C-alpha cells in the first residue's frame, strides 16, 4: 500500500541523487547531448521532489496545497522544457557551465 509507495519514492530520490553525483564528473569529462539531457531530467526531478517537500512541510489547508502543487508541476514542466530548449538551441548545460568556469 502506501508504505510501499513511500519506500519506492524514497529509493527513487536516493537513486536520482546518486545519478547526479555521477553526472557531475561525466559533464566535465565527456560533455555532450546525452549528459546534457540527463542533467536536465535529473536536475528537474531533484528540484521537483525537493520543492514538493517544502510544500508538504510549510503549506497547510486543502486549497493552498492544491494550488501550490499545481504551481510546482507548472514550474517543473517549464524548467524541464527550458533546459531541453537550451540544450537543443544553444550550447547545452555542460558547455555553459564550462564557459562560466572559464571566466
């Protein structure tokens, strides 16, 4: 039931965190579209789950929680779409970070 779903969610959160730890050196050592899009997905999911916990902890009442969750889904969708657009139309996440570091 619900405890199994919570356990799977917790496991998924840990898996995404470990994936991000692996993607960071990969972004430096072998930048490219696969790493860029993987970072876009993993960063968006990581941020979505993190902000979801903020909503769970600090937003109370049925209507405010529903509004906050809709806002979170819209924000997450726009974030992922923006990162994918940046990867496709511009230099990509890996190259952009490398360019920032070179300043």
